[in-house]
């Protein structure tokens, strides 16, 4: 695969200017320099008829820092469910999820929320922006929750939005933005805290081809420049091809693939 050129963005500039000793900072006893390990992950749901639907039937894989991994599969195969389990948004029926030294599957809700806030960036298929905030405020919110001063947080948010061609929209209420613009705001919000793991669920679903590729390149460059792990659930073949690996989710299991 040809090397993806890192986009000249203020998002990446912000990442590269982080002090080296901050890259694997501990949160309590948690260290994140060992990668992600998922072992025998299983998840089922009840159908309206009362039957058990086995969505994930023993998913196992590992990812190292600096990797962008695409997860592809048919609609309903369980890609979103897999990302939700890894991010601790849902509970698995069985299996282990370990990020560095942090055991996602064994953490209490309060501990998991603290860990996720600091170390995991989420890009949902539906952006989940706050409608009463403008674009810059939505992006700055995670920084302010982490007690970054409002002025600094807003400065970083404006720079990040500018890197994805939203510089003229920073003060617009998100309800006044197009679906594609809202999704780009959501990507900026996910990266603004410099997470060690980014979970992106169809991040380019509402974007035209040119912006979709820019988002893909931004996420891949983020993984490589920060030593982070990016997991991308996508139907977009071109986006999957940008990633270092492609995993195919089929019949409840993940299969290593070459190129789709």
C-alpha cells in the first residue's frame, strides 16, 4: 500500500506538539503502550419474536499503536456493536477487551467513563452533537470537561475546524450545518483530546467523495503520528484501502483480509 501523505492540518500540528512524556501518561495504574487485545468476544440480542440473535460469535484480534484498522462487513453484521463493546458503551456477553493495561470488560461504569473521557475518541454514525452549542463549542467541550481553559479550548477547536474546511462555520449553530459539515465537526471533536484509541463508526457516511477521503487520510495520519489505534467500521472501499489492515466481519467472526 502506498504511503498516505499526512494532511497539512492544524489538527495534526496540535498532536505533534504534545510533549513526548505525555504520550503514554498513566491514569492511575493504566498504561496504554501495549496495544489493544480483544479475545473471544460474544454478544447476542433478543429478536421481537423472542429468539436470541448471535451477533458476535467469538471475535478475537489485536492492534498495535500506530495502526489504522478497517472493519468491513454487510449491514447488520455487527460492526457498530463491536465498536460499542470495545468502547465500553455496551456490555459483552463474554470475552476480554484490554487496552494497554486497562481491562475494559471488568471496569466499573464510573472508572470506565473516566478512562473513556481521557483515552477514547468516538465518531458515531450519527454525530450526536449538542444542538444548543455552535460548531466550535461542540469541539471544545471535551477539552473543557478535562479542565482546559475556555479560551485555549476554543482556540484549539477553531484551528481544528479550519483544518477540515469549516473555518467559516465555527460560530454557526450545528443545526444550521449540513449533514456532512456536522460529521466533520464530530471528527474534530473526537480527536481534540488526543485519544489513544479512536472508534469511528461509518465516519464518512454523510460526506461527498473528496471530503470522505480527507477524513480518512486525517484519521490514518492521526494513528501514525500519535502512535494511536484507529478502528474504522466502514462500507467505503476507498476508505478501507487507506488503512493498514482490513478485517472482515462475517457470520459473527472477524477474518483477516488483504484488500477488499
